């Protein structure tokens, strides 16, 4: 039997059981394809990161004695799509069995099922051996339950995998230290310089340009700073533990105009491409915490573990539970178009300017920038979730549909009608002012609701509540804000709505 094993660009798991065996009858297949670069417009750093990581993975497999076929983006014999690629390799190498690891994107899962249904040889799908959970585990856990509360799933995961547990009791005697993870950063402690790798990617960049791939964003061809090999990813993990973990939880939700990374790990790309597994990341972080309990508090490490063991696994479970219907949900019937400044960063709103420009420059923004600045704005301006989805999927280096879509369409845009979030994550400018220093130097006044200098978030917030009040009238968590809405003087509310309508129709002027 001669086997062909497909490895997708986000399946770079060097510890997978596949690689325990080496023989002349197994050929591994990796390919850079226009199919994957063109289904949405991507940030150039995202394309570079995946191609560079795939090439490192290919080299590592070859060095370990495996037979590997690799198709670069400009290869003349690269058909640029999975169907033709698999068919041609099967014919050329006399393959008698085709194997693949289960994709984490629904579209690829469907495509590979269809490909296999047409093949005349034996086929088999394998688990990626990456996540703590199987695809259906969350669905089974919540069977018969009305609310899909992440906290319940998170506690289940902590107990099942015995993470930060002292017997049946959580370390620190409480499950969640989220209340301690909301400090505003005021320079109290210095932020260590970000770990940088300075990779020269000029040759790869030239190939991408030659291939004619349509990208956006900026990149430094001589100094690419993201980890693109397992070795670099492990270095990044070690750097986070030694230099950043001790303050991660405190400033997890903070934003600062001079500190784009603060104490965040920047491990999401390495994990989502599977160069690192969530289990080894958590075990490394928890071990480091136990070795340094005198200088690292439980709230720092629990906040980090919750993001991975709780939220990351939860989001993946929601994706597989709700797809394919999830991709078309638009519960609030939002229809507006994304403004042009999402591609240029040219806006007078300081928080949006920093978050958008950082995203375009670095293919990165942390979760509060994504949720409570950019996502908040797109929901308040009632932009169609398809538009928001495509931008988030394209701009962020770690954005793969299984993790991006539920976070964007669900958590951020409430397009799923409350499957993930029990209320929409919207706020006026006061939250942004509370968690950042953006407002201090903004063109607009965060304390004003009316006039040319009024913070657009203030006007848009009350307009959104008024526009959607019928939808949310039965939502207990929205009760307080809807009651406050009722207390606004009708004349003032009229002014707010006129101004909000002007903003929505002229977003690129703000």
C-alpha cells in the first residue's frame, strides 16, 4: 500500500502520531495554494506567516527522513486547488490510500469529504491531535441545556483535565479571577520589549508578489517578527512565562497608545497553526507559575488558562455545533457597509485610529481592541456581519474561521442572537476611557453626547439601544440600560438619533 497524507497549512503539528513512523510507502503533501489565499483578502503578514511556517515544517519533516512533496506558490506544476492537487499526486505516485487530518474549517471539511467521495482508492480521516476536546464534545456537554454558558464548560474542562486544581477544589479557592483582570495600564510597571525574531522574508515576499496574490497591510521584508517554526514558537512561550506572565492578568483588558502588546503572549498564531499545542502551552505556564508562586499571583495565570482551556475550546465547540447556519446569521438585521477607513486607518477617533492602524501595520490587536473598540464600533454602526467577518478573517495573523467567526459574528456582533453572548458587547466611550488612555488626546470629547466634539461612541450607543429596544426588551441583562434610555429627554434623544444617523451615513468623515 502506498499512502498519500495531506497536511494543511494550519496542521503543523510536529508531535502528531503520524510522524512516529517512517517508511518508503508514505508520502506527505503540503502546498501553498491560491485556493487558500484568495477566498478572502488577507493581510500580507498572514500569508507570509503561514507560508514561512509551512516551509519550516517541510524542512523539518525532510530532515527527519520523511518523504514530502511541497508545492510552492509559484511552482509551475501547482494546480492551486486541493481537488486537482490530490488527484494529480495520486496518479503520479501510484497512491493506493489517501489520508488527511480533520480540517478545522467547515468549508475544507466539506471539500475533503467531497474529494474522498469521488476517489476510487481507500481514504481515511484522522484527528489533528491538537485540541483538548473533540468536535462534538461541547455539543454533548450542553445537550438539554438552554444556555451555553462558557463558565460552566470551563469549570468542566478544569476538572476533567485537572488544570489548576487542588483535588476537587480550584487553586486559589475560586474558579474565575476575571474581576482582577481589568486594570487600566498607567505605566505602573515597565512593559518588557516584545520578543522579536527578525526573519528575512524578502525571497518569499517576492514569490507572493510574483504570484499576483491580492493582499493588504504592511510588512518589513528584512525583519519579520512572528514565530514561524516550532523552535521559535517555544522561544516565544518561554519569553511569555519569564517576562510577561506575572502581569498578564492584571492588564489583560487594558489598552495603551504606547504599548500595543502590553503583557500579551502573542502565541495565538503558533497555536492556531498547531506549531504549539494548547496542552503544552498550559502545562508550561502552570509549571512556571508553581515554580514562582512568590512572584506570580493566581489571578495572572488563571486569566491566561481561561483564554485557552475555556474560551478557545468553547469557541471551537460552538463553531462545529452551529455550522453551517452560523455563517449566515444576522439576528439584528444589520445591513451597513464597512467604511473605507478600515483599510486606511484614517479616522479622527483616537481609539479606532490606534486599533485599525495597528491591525494594518502588525496584523495584530488584542482581544479588547477587537471586541470593545473595533467590534463595538461596527455593531453600533450596524454594519452587516458578513462585512465584519471578512475583515477580521483577513486582517489578523491568527484568524482561522473556526476561531474568528464565533468571536466576531457571535461575541462581537451578536449576529447569532445570543448563542455565545447573553447581551451585546456595546458601550459608550466611557468604557474605552476606563480601560485606555485613548480619550485623553482624542479629537472628540468622551464626556459629550451632543455637538461636533461629542464622542461618536456616546451618540451611537444610545441610538443603538433605541433602534434595537424591541429586540432586547425581554433581555434581563439589558434591562438597566433600556430603563436609562427611557429616562432620556425626548428632545435629547431626537438630537442623538439625528447625530447618529449623520455619523452612520458619513463614517469616513469621523
